């Protein structure tokens, strides 16, 4: 809005000045906690110190230290990792629905500044969009003596408290907050569902591609001990404060690249390929989301969840293994991840003609994303909530169609960021009319759900288990992956534990 004064909002901590951009007021890099460095490193997030005057909120805050592969964001921007961004269609409004976005990245990488998460299209649907940076890798999730567990989750909770205190000043309704995420962000959303004190900070939840990735304290402590030993120190907060954040993050990357060497010690965690992540510690995270919901320790909620059809295909392509998996590797995948005691045989019976690649991708996709997402929906319904399920089947046209309907292809569709670098990587430089229509539908479904609790298709309940199949064209059908659902019935994801 040329010639118009830049928007200024008063928060509880001080005034912030954003920028008008494409018809929305955009505030970037607002701190919701103090930088977690020095004496605050590996501590719970500390409240922001108030400031005088007007703080410029015109640039994204720096990403938390990244571990890979790949590492997309460096640490050139400083240590103020605990910031958030607010984009609002009208800071002078009142009562707009709020979407709080928690990015993915395997609990190791990612940042709210990624153009993939540009909020402009969602703001155009009438939402106030908040996107959050939080601690990752060892900074956020290593289990260390002298430090609270799951610090990345504590950061997210601190951001939600910031939203409760401040979002009305940006036109949002603090009582109409939907927390949303994909992949590790969806795992974060699912974890937040288990935390009773936190549930009052949001009303609804969106979780795409929920990972079944949690560790027991015993396994997490062993991983931290190995990580510290590689650095020549001890797995304590006090000792690791002397290790530079970049060096620590790089060592996590190196450990992740060599996880195969720990298979006999760490079992499924080594096979899953992610060394650090949420710990079921009994305090911050009292249990897995599935156990909490089915055991009555968490109430149901209005939940929109789902997965893509070909979840694991992205990782096959990224590692250069597409089309080259062996029978031995497929057998190992069944042994590691098919639910016991007869899951491997059930998969072979359900997919009698499958080659090793199809079998491996199906088992990994089910175990890591598809079945955790489905079972979250069903557990939420059983706990008294209302669940809506979506499976993204729109296939990528790039690389001759090799990606299929892969992990993360739904994110540019939901955000309407088809022209972002990642969006073009999934959907091509000129998205098809079908992709544009699917994006319009999913973006509208998110906005409708955040506003009313109804995305526009029937809830997924007992019986047919209706599911919105996002494609060109989209359809509402009984759950398409029912063969896998039957194999996994009664086998909710359990935390990874040590083998010995």
C-alpha cells in the first residue's frame, strides 16, 4: 500500500512495526523468548525482556542451528532463534481466526522464513497466520542431564502463550487458534494434543504427515551419550554449553549419516534415519499421542489430519535409491517396521505382486507417516473429538513423474506457494490446472476448518471412514489404504527403545 504508513502494533513486550506487503500487514522476527544461548542454552525458554520505542519487525529471525542432510539454513544471522512472524489481512480487525504454523524438517532442520510457507494466500482467505522458529536437533531435543527434555516443544508452547497474550492486537481472536504443522511440525502438533495445560491455548489442530517418531528416555540418553563422546565431552547441559552450536549441529549431521553402524544397538531409530527427536519423558511429553488419546489422558479435539499417497517416495529419490532396492532390503524393512508378530506375512499377502521397491516404500511410508496419521484421526474420534482425513494423491509431474504424490507435496498446495522454489520443485514451473484447483481446494479447506471446524467434507468416523482424496479431480471415498489399516489395527506407534 504505497504511501501508507507502515503498520505498528503494541504487544505486551513493546511496539513492533511491520511492513505492508501484497495487501497484508507482515511482521517478521518478533521475539517470543530470549535467545537460548550462554546461561540460557539448553534451558526452558525465558520470557522476552520488554523494550522501549518501536522495534522494527521487517526481517525474519535467524534459523536455529541446522543438522542434515540437507542443511538449508546457515547461522549467519545470529542467535535470536526464538522468533515468530505474524501476517494479518487487517491489523485493525477483531476476531479473525488464527493459524499457528509449526514447520517440519525431521526435528533437525527448517525455518519459518522458507518461501514455501509464505502466508499471503492464506491471509487472503481471512486468516491471521503466525509462523514459529524453535530449537532443533541437539539444541531442542537431545536428552541432557541438567536440562529440561523436549526443549523444542517448550519453545512452541512459549510461542502459543505469546499468541494468547498478543494476537488480538493483530486482528486475531485468541480463542480461535488452530495449531498446524506438517511432518515434524505435525508430530509437534500431535504432541501438543497430549499436554493438558497447553490445550487451552488452541481450539483446533491440523496435522499433515504425522511421524511415528518418539524415543524412550533410555534410548535418548544413549544417543546423547554417544553424541557427547564423539565431541570429547559429557552429555550434560553444563558440558555441552562449551561446544559451539554450529559444531554441535554438524556432529549431529555426522551421527545421522552413520546411523547404520548403530542398528544392533538402537534398532528402529537407526532404521528411521533420525538420531534426535521427541522423548516420551513423562513430564513435558507424558506419552505418545495415540496412547494419550486412547487411554483417556487427552480429550478429543476438532482435528484435520492426513498424509500423501506416496510418502516415502521423496526419500527414495533424494538418496538416489529409487528403483534399486533389493529383496534383502525389503525383507529388512518388513522385519524392522511391519507390526508384529504377523505383519510381514500380512504385507506379503496384501501385496503379492509387489517388487522390493514397492514393498519397502509401502512399509516405510505406512510406519513413518501414513498409519500414524490415520491412527491419530481414529484415536481422536474415539476420544470424543471430530476428525477429518485427507489423502493427497495429486502426483508431481517433475522428473518424469518419479516423485509421485510424495511427502511434502501437500504443503505448497495448502499455502498456495506453487511458485516458491520448493513449490516448483514439486509441481513444475507451470503448475497444471489440476494442481491449481487442488491448491485452491486445500487452502480453502484449511481456512474453513480454522474458522468453523469443518473443512467441507464428511468427518472420518466408524464404518466407511470417509476420506477426502485430493487430486485432479478430488473425491470423497472410503479410506483408500484400508489394506494397510487392517495390518496396523491394534498397533499404534510405540516409542523407539534400545535393542540392548
